[in-house]
C-alpha cells in the first residue's frame, strides 16, 4: 500500500504539478499502483509477491498462497486443485498506443512453471474482465491515461515516467 502512495506522488509530480521532468519507480511499487488503478485494493502486507522489470516486460511472481483471497476466488476450482506453495508467474508487456495513453497487456500466466493454455487462460481472463471492467472484456489489457506529452517506459529494475521537453 505504501508503494501506491510513493508512485502516486511521483506521477503527480511529473504529469500534473510538473515539478520534476522524470522519475524512475520500482517495479513492485508500479505493480501496486496499477493494482490500485484496477480497484484491486487493499493489497495485503506483507506479501511474498515479487516483481522483476527489464526493458521488455514486467514479471510478477509469487505463490498461490500469496494471492489475496479475492484473487484466489477468481481462480475458482483451479485454486483448490493447486498446492498453496505452487509458484505463479504473470508476464506483462507494454503495447503501443497513441499519445495520452499507456497500455499494459498480460501475455502469460505460469503455474508451477507451466504456461496456462490459451484456451483456458482466455476464459479465465474474461471472468476477470467482468470483475474489473477497466481491463476490458479480454481481462488482459489495462489502459492508463497520461498527458499527451507524457511517457512511460520500462527500464532495468523499474518504470520511467517523464514528460517530453
């Protein structure tokens, strides 16, 4: 929850107040911020969820037991079939958009090292999309509005936010 406040302050400082031309925020803080944008709060603390960011993707990793009860509930019967210590991994990439928006797309979910087949994943994510309409019907995409001169980019170990000079 503290990460949400840290990122909100930096986003405001760059995009709204224009006090700073840029910031780099940690991946974990950024994922918390996006979760808040979805309305998926409060985020339980402490959490065993780890976030890794490089220039191509965001990886969110943890165990089934690290997920909030509400999120485990979205998994339905699958959650009861999987050991609570099973490793989970979600991969998110940034997709092209026009000025004034940034799009994050969930590409893969792995359970115990195995990718969930697309036929199952699509149905599951459609249910997530119903629960969180901001994701759209696919349940995969989060579109975040930014100023027309604003930019968001993935960097090693973080997310860079800045405005064009």
